[in-house]
C-alpha cells in the first residue's frame, strides 16, 4: 500500500510540486496458508466475499483443489485465472491476458488480486496489477525458492521484451505476502537448486552466518527441500528456517532504503552484472539461478585476482556452487559476451560498472575501475580454475525445460487451452495459449 503526501508552491516562473510516498506492506511466515484452520488469508477477502486468483497451470494442478476447499470453507467465492508462465512467456501478451481476466471478473477498485506461484508469475501478474487502472492491489503467495527468498522481497514487477530480461516493468508493492515454505515439498529439485543460488548471492556479500549454514547443509537443503520433504531431520528444518528468515531479512534491510533503485550501488546485484546478457544467450535459456551463479563465480575470481578475497575463500565460494550443482562457467561466457554485458550494464547503472563483489567473504564492495584487460585476464584465470571442478564447471539441470519455458502443454497432440474458471461454478471464457 502507498500514500502520497505532496505540496504545491508558487515560483517566479510557475509552480513547484514536492511529494513523498509512504509505502507499507507486510510479510507473514505461515506454513499451510491454504490449511482451512488458518484464517489469515481468508480474512483479507471476507469484505468482498470473493477472490480472484492468478496462478500457473502446474501450481493450480497441485493446489487448485486445496484452494477451492479453503475458500469454500470460509464462504468466499474463488475464481482462478491460470496461465502457463516461463521466461519465453513472460511477455506483454501474457500480461494482457491477465488484464482481460481481471476485466471479466469485474474487480472493484481496492479489491486485491491473489497471485500464487513462482517469481515469474508474481512478476507478470504484479506488473498487470501495476498497470490495471494504473494501480490495483494484490496479495502475493510465492511457491518456489526464488519466489520466497528473492522475488517476494522486491517490489519490482516486470516482463521481458525481445531478448532483454525485465526490460518493461514498474515498482508496485503488494499489500501482503504470505511465506509458506511447505510449497517446496512439491518443487522439483532442479528448481530448489535454481533458488539456492539466490541465498548464496546474499550470504556471500552480506551475511557470513547464512553462508556458513549453506556451506554446512548444502546437499541436504537441496535434496530435502529446505527441511520440508519427508524424512527431513529437525536439525535440518531448524537450519533451513534460520537461513530463510535471515536471507529474507538481510535482503529487506538492503532493499528497503532503496525500493525504487534510485541508488545504483546494490549489494543484491551480486551476480547480476553480466548474467542478464548470458541468461537468454543460449538457444535454450539458462535458468536464472545458473546464470547468476556463473556471474557470481567469475566475480569471485575477479575479487581473488585483485587480492580482495583469499585463495581459500575463492575456492570455498566456487565449491559451494559446484556442490549445489550450479553452473560456474559456460562456453558462451567469453570475452565477447563479457564486453557486450558490460556495455549493457553501464547503460543500466548510469555509466558505471558498480559490480558487487565479495571483499572479504560476507561483505561487499563495488568495482568501477575495471578495464577490459582486467576482466579478460580474470576470465582466462577463471576458465583454467573451473577445469579442475566436477563437470568442468557445468551445472545440473542448468537449462529451462518444459516446466518453466512457458510453452503450452500438449493434450492429445494439441496445445492445451489456458484461461480462467470459477471453482465454485461461475465458468469464464477460455483463452488461447500464451
């Protein structure tokens, strides 16, 4: 939610307007958000007696029936717009299909849309809410590690444009975010690994305690889905809860003073200097966590070559990525892409590189005085180092697949339709696949 306080004063040549926007939004940790015994979400919709939700097809298949039972139990009519979302469908047409569904529902001005899914769906649906009537409220329930740890923290919403990631977007805070880590029970290991990179990102540059826990429990956190999978030990769940809470809290503390990114030196941009160019460069795009891992690993090598971290810490950072099955090098990550990525990020960061790097481990500085020769020498050293690592630095399940490309699923040889439907009997019109 936001409120604007503004003043108008006369000047010798006209008028001067000065305004300050107050932004407030809340986070609630709640395992079992759709458990009928937990009324917190339903209480936010009782005023309207209905709820319009946007979710991914796969999330709806897993949790649609539970959502239906939850809202029925609380006497609230539920309408779901489901869509197939992924980097290839994170587009304006997908956004417009959501806007059309909101129109069909007839949403009231202050009524919040419910957005349930991973970071991609919360990005696109959040942007749709930002544009619909210039601003429409929404409540966010992330269901992936990236959604819970990273996308849930920011108020940025966006779609891709051409080959440019998140090129069109806005800043639009949800009224509330529910953080339910039990969704990770059904998350594929490949997606848990994908989100693990975001925790390495924030801990490497801002929270040594979290880094130590990630290093200690790395493989268990991924295989046991942050302590939510069957067979998880109480010790692992406790460690995971500390990691999750600290990770989110640290990112909030770093981002809150700079919600609209007026300041361009951003600790959480570690791994995001060259990765925006790399991520969509392969014919089959890299998963986001793998793209930023390549960037972070190279940035760590750059820090090592400049004497800003010790050789032991450099090795430790790269080995954590490798143990997690994350990518630390890619054939397309070469001098040409490095130059192209540098040129692109200079435009984004007002002419300065502002590369966040660990210095030392658990802390961060920003590099600006890095020449092309410096970067190329570090790149050559990096590629020599990763040859000694398992898989020569390649990651596991590094590329997007049918679960996250946004390509429509096939049923009987034909694309499945996406659209919105009313789980309590009010059927809406079906749309075409995104």
